[in-house]
C-alpha cells in the first residue's frame, strides 16, 4: 500500500465502522478502513457481524421459514391448495449466502465510490493515534492518522458450562448455517437472537425448547407486549421455559442433555443441537497496543463520553464496543455522527429514539419508554391502544394478531413510548421514531392523515385512543 498517512482510520467495517468511513470521506477527509472479518471458508468480507452473521442472514432465513410456515397454515384460508409443500434447506441457505455476499460486496463498491482506502487485515491502535496494520500475508505497516475510530464490535458470549464445539453446541452464527433441520433444538437464552433463531427452526419443523434463566419474559420490552408475544410463541410450538438456568451439558449417543434448574428443582432436556444465545460482549482482542490511553469499563466496553470520544486524544469508539444497545442502527448513527464531529460539523446521537425490533411473527417493535418505565418515573400518563384485529388491512393480510400502543404524558401530551406487536411492526415503528424525534404529541399523530386501508392506521387509532377518541374500536 502506497499511502500510509490518513485523516481518519476506522478499525472495523461493520455497520458502525463502514458508515463512519463513508461519511468521513463525504466530508472530504482522507480515510482508510481496516477489517479482519473472515468467513467460514477463510475469505475476507466487509460488513461485520451484521451483514455476515447477524441481521441480514437471520432476516433471510426468517423470511424463508415464515413463507414455508404460511404456505402450510395460511394458504388454505385464501383458497390456495398447496399440497406437499417441502423445504429444501440447501436452496434456502444458498439464497441466504447470495444475499449476504451481495451485501458485503456492496460495501466494497461503496468504499470505492466514496474514495475510502479499504484494507483487509488486522488493525491495532498504537499510542499517539497511530495504527499498526497487519495484512493477510502477515506484513505489518505503521499507519498514521489525525483521528482513529474504533468500531471492533462484539462477539457471542460463551457459557462455560456449555462450551461451543462448532458442531452440536453452536453460537448464533452456527445456528444460521445448519444444513438440515434439527429434530430437537435447544436454545439457551430467550433474548432477541434466541427468539429469532428459535422461530426459524421451529417454523421449519424442529421441536424447539428455549431455556431462559429469568422468570420474566422479554424484560426489555413493554410487559403487555411481552405477554402477548409469549402467548403467540407458545401457540407456535416454541417450548419456552422461564426461570430455567442452564448449568451444564452432557454429550451422549442420544444427543446433548442440558441440565437446568427452575423453581421446582433440577431438570434436564435432551436435544440434537444447542444454540447458546446468552448475549454478546464487546470485542477488543488484539485491538489495543500499549499506552494508548484507552480505558475499558468493568464489562469490557471501551469507555466513551456522550459524543463517543475515548480518553485518548482524537481516538473515538462507536457501535457494539461501546455502551448502549447492541444494534446495527445505533452503531451506524454513532459512526456517522463521529465522522461529522471530526469534520467540525454539529452532530448528535439522540439515544432516546433508538428503535428496537424483534423480527418474529408477530413482529415486535418499540421506541421510547415502556409503560413500566413511565410508571416508575412518576410522570402522569395516558395510554391508547388499538388491536390489529380491528384493522381491515391486517385482517385482509390474515395477520390480525397484536396491537399498537401509544403512551403519552397527561400534562403536555408528549409521546413517551410507542409499542407495536403485529404485522410489519418494524416498519410501522419508523413513524413513531420520527414523531418522537420531532417531540410530537398524540394530537400531532391524531391530526396526521393515514392512508386507508393500511397497517399504519393502527398507530393513528392508538394515538386517538389515548384521548378516548378512537373511531374504529370502542374506547375504554
Ligand atoms: P460488528 O458488526 O461486530 O463489526 C465489527 C467488525 O470489526 C468486524 O468485521 C470485525 O471482524 C472487525 N474487527 C474487530 N477488531 C478488529 C481489528 N482489530 N482489526 C480489524 N478488524 C477488526 N442488530 C440490529 O440492529 N438488527 C438486527 O436485526 C440484528 N440482528 C442480529 C442477529 C444476530 C444473529 C446477531 C448476532 C446480531 C444481530 N444484530 C442486529 C446486532 C448487530 O449485528 C450488531 O449490533 C452490529 O453488527 C454491531 O455493529 P459494529 O459495527 O459495532 O460491530
Ligand atoms: P440477550 O442479552 O438479549 O441476547 O439475551 C440473552 C438471554 O440469555 C438473557 O435473557 C439471559 O437471561 C439468558 N441467559 C443467560 N445465561 C443463561 C443460562 N445459563 N441459562 C438460561 N438463560 C440464560
């Protein structure tokens, strides 16, 4: 590589790092982005966890498995006879791999058109915002930069008592690569990732047992939504066992026996494959040289301030490797904001309006506070909700499960939180995010015209219901 001096070097090309590099280049800065992601076949690929082993492949499989499931349980209601529907896992996986490849190659193209120097290999921060770059062939080079952005992401947590073996006990990436539907699948952890992956393989025919240590289901979500979700997931055949803390695994001829304890005592369940989905931890292995001035907190996250500045001059950190929700869009926003701040522009991440989405069926999405959080804050509030059962569009889609819920302050009508469980919830929540970004009131939503018949009317009606003015459902 001829060039060794840059305005900005970004380490990591996941959804936090690559947008940061592109925005910095748009800001007329000279930028390099280094990434070491390698696929199972040993090939390098940009895009990080999200594109290679997270958001994108999981959504590809969720789509395929949902179509298969709907063909079996829903087509008949439409009068479509589709006897003998079969799943061809190899083709499904090939489609997923193609989507992933197109996405990751797309980043190479984006780097090229933005003028970002794309480097595949390892980056290590040295003191004085220098970077040591180790290329694929092992050659090392010292690069200099005015600013360095650390975007090294996260990795799956392992359970010491149930270690990964890459074959029978796998992490979330492994669970996206199964070549056949396991007969019995054990999922440890009923978080977002565990529920999405459990749903994929359940829809394809696996018997799925989900073991979750906490008594409360989906504690991060509004509990009215969580209750509704649990009802539907159980109906779909996901055997979700709450308060079930896994303590060990025994491999035998008949499969893997997972030992767990719940309120009633010691129990066990035998399965063919196990997905450990107990969370992710910040990834900083090999990232930091000596005397860089970077500090990690007690959980291993790189310490940053509200603008993603680390303790070291001109070194920034964004995405999963810093505090906050481990979400691709959170990292992207931080990356873009940091690139603007480096260029001297005004920019800020609004951490109060980061949406969360769980891509199950029904889909779950929310922004802002849950009802439990609003209640705990002591601020007087009102709630409006609207069931999709009362939405003509949802019924036409054969998707009447769930509801939209708007929580607003009683005093000034400010929207404090919006929660949707139902069809296309992840798309519907965008309206609520925009509303909250502009500090909208429920009256603003109420006076906004929503096309008929659309799913978005559910949000409109929920806003109206907050003032007992819903039209299409009796007000309580
Ligand atoms: P990463 O995507 O982890 O990227 C970091 C990159 O840096 C990697 O390529 C890594 O190889 C590279 N790197 C690390 N250290 C070095 C180094 N020293 N030198 C060079 N390169 C280095 N989030 C959502 O918002 N929506 C979803 O639907 C969603 N689904 C998910 C499904 C699954 C199964 C999983 C596992 C995660 C999912 N996530 C989802 C989370 C999302 O993937 C992460 O929040 C996101 O990838 C974080 O982005 P990042 O850029 O911070 O880190
Ligand atoms: P998340 O952090 O959202 O990915 O969710 C991970 C889930 O795994 C959390 O709900 C944890 O309570 C759960 N979990 C962690 N350790 C165990 C364990 N040993 N047995 C069962 N569930 C666990």
